[in-house]
C-alpha cells in the first residue's frame, strides 16, 4: 500500500501552495506506511490508537475512548470488538454503572502494543527520512499546535 514511489503522488505545482492539500497528501503517505507496518500484527491505525489510549488512560468506557479519538459510536464498537477478538483488551463492567463497559488492556495487548510502537517508529522514520532531527521536532511541534 505504500505510495512513496508512485509518480502520481508528486504534488502538482498548482496545489503545492495549499497547506490543506499538502497535509492531506502527507496523511495519505503516513497512513499507508503505518498501515503496512501494523499489518503483521493484525492491527489498523485506528485499533493501534485505541489500544494506546486504553493502555494510557484505562480502564475507560467505550464512550470515553470514542470521544478521545473523535470516532463515532458505531466505529468505536467495531474497533473494540476487533481488539477484544484479538485478545488485546477485555470488557469489564463499571462498578458505578453496570450498563457501561470498562475497557482494559490484557497482557497480550501490552505485548502487541510494544511491538506495534516499534513498527510505528520505523514507519515514522521512513516518512520523515528527508528531514533532519531538528526539522522533525519542529514539524511535530507545529502540527501539534494546529491540531488542538
């Protein structure tokens, strides 16, 4: 799925001045690299994000996970189902409200996340190979500012 060598991916001159177009093109490339890196683990970028958030903030509800990731309810249920089938998370009940699922990471999920983070780092290094370390930090800081 990686598109880096595809001549059709070259940015047309008339579009190279539009930040939104460049961000979208960068996202396409980043997503493809990341998806390819996660494929052997049977994770997707969405399930990686969900697993990471559950590990960092869990246990938490599906609604809280969806809100954090800015994903609709139907999509978050599918992602949670996928992670549960893989044995990476487990649903429990919230003692304060038994109708609410509380999501927690399993030992297998923690192991998978460690491997996935290494794969994510490698795909990020590939994406940013043309930038010096200072430029990478600057890009990350600027993107963080405009995504808040």
